[in-house]
C-alpha cells in the first residue's frame, strides 16, 4: 500500500500558485484495509475515504470503463492490482495526471509537467471522449488559466468538437452544467470559457441563448466591437475584474443582453426593447440549468434595468425610487448594489472603453443608501395602514432628491 498526492495540489504547486484541497490516491489497498485503518468511506460511485485525522480525501487507485451515455455511464475497477499509471491514465488532462511521492518526487507518465511549462491544456488519452463533462471542464480550466497563457491543444479541441457533434452533451445533468458554469464565471477570464466552447462547437449545446448572440451586430458608435457575442465576452471579463469571484454578478453579466439575439433583421444594428425581450430567454435558460433564485433575480434585474441605470442622470428622484423598488432593493439592497456593478461591466466591456469612468453606478448606490436611511418607524406616527406606505415612499423620494440634487 502506497500513497501519492495527486491532481490540483500538484498542478498548482508546479505553477507557483497556492494549492487548494489536497487529494491522495492509494495504490495496492482494499476498501477493507482502508476501513481497518480508520478511514471513513464517502464515495458513492467509487471508493473514496476521509483521513481519520486530517479529513483529506484518499481514493483507491482505479480504472473506469464506459458502460453507457453520460458522465455516470462508467464501470469502476478499484482492485489492488490497479497501478498508479493506470489511475493517472483515466484522468482528463495531462496537467491533472501528475502524482507526487512522499519524498516529493514526481510521477508523470503523460507529460503533464512539460505541458504546464508550455502552457498547454491537453487530454491524457482517447478515453477523454467517454465523459461529456470533460468538454465543460476544459472550458472552465481555460477560464482559470488563460491569464497564464494557456491554450487548448489542437487535438484536444478536435476531440471536443467530435463530442459536441455526437449529441452526447445533451445527456449532461443540469446541476453539473451549472456547477461548471458558475466556477467559470468566478474565474479570472470567463471569456475563455465561452471561446473554448464555441471553438469546439459546444456552446450552442450548452448555452444556445448565448451562442445566438455571436454575429449579431450592434451600433459601432456605442459598441466598437460590433459583434454582440464579443461584447458579452468583454463584459464577463470586466465583471470578473470588478467583482472577483462573484459568480452571481458574472451570471448577470453573461445574460444581460440575451434579447439582442431576437432583434428582427430589418431593425439591426439597433436593438429597441432588447432589455425586455431578453427576459424570456433568460428565464428559459434559468429553468433549464436550475439556476439559484438569487442569481436569477439579479440577472433579471440587470437585463431589465441596465439601460435605465446607464441614463441615471436623466432620471427624476421618483423614477430612481421606482427602479429600486422594481428590483426589491428596499428588502434586498445588495441586489441593487450588485446590479450597479453589472451595469458598469456592461459599459466598460466594450472595445477601447475598458477604462472609462462610470459614475452612474456610485450615484445609484448613493441614492439607495439615502432612501434606506428613511425607515417606516420614522414616519409612522399618527398614520396607519396604506398611509404609512405612501408616506414612506414620499419621504424616500425626498431623501433621494436631497442626496442627489435631482428633482422629485
């Protein structure tokens, strides 16, 4: 029985990044031997155990054989005769197929260390095509590592394209798609996620509402990048820059312009009413991927209101109040604050405009804070029922007007 550190912890150390969770593979052991040593079983689909003291994961070396469609269609063999090289050979990418011995020496049968140095994301072997989830994982790794100069090996892109063409991506469980998507949106370069999927012909299967935006023209005086799909890439990257790690803001950035794909051809490159047209495809996407409620509500608010926030300086105090109320901002103020960041990402996510100022976001947040400072208890004396609500509305509009210099 021999234990090796594997996966992301080894990869990240070799990249000079702080490793996350430490995972281990155990060679030459049985499940009973692990139990006898005090390890706690947690694996449902294959034998994984938690260390009795550290809580770190230890998995028995295993091989996998395709037995059906989808990412669960595998037969697992965790016999003690399975070698370390066998176990590493079932992994997705060479950079994740490196093991570290107890003395710190590397076991790297598939050239992962070389690919790390050359900044290449390459599949380990032909079994890559057996798991459709790996297409999404490739795109998500690119969202994380593109800023380090990584690219996908051409032969890996070709395999991903064949997987997309096979139709097997349709078998992916919505929760797993959402898990990979939200991790990509929380990464440094979400655009690389979209670009990798699109290069492999997979974006239309995963996010057809977003794929439909590519090739849709916008007015060049407002959008020098012209192509709406490119605009979405820029907005997602700007959102990652303004709110690192916030996948809710990232999701709203991704979906704020879905309505532009529905603009009639004879109207292009104008997109009148796209902010309202985008709500229907957004809701379809959210239902399909079972997007969490708060992500959905923020995305709907940003889709519906981003043009109003852009023209904030033209709005009266009462209109600003109504905007905040439509977003449920008096009960959920953080939603409005996050929405203001999405709107800034939209404005700055355009070719050549990444450094423009966007005072509208801060002004909306200032108006929100001024309105929130007025509480129902402050104006309830001598009033009851609907009178309290109307008086509170008037007082909050007045507070917005006073704080921002706007007409009520």
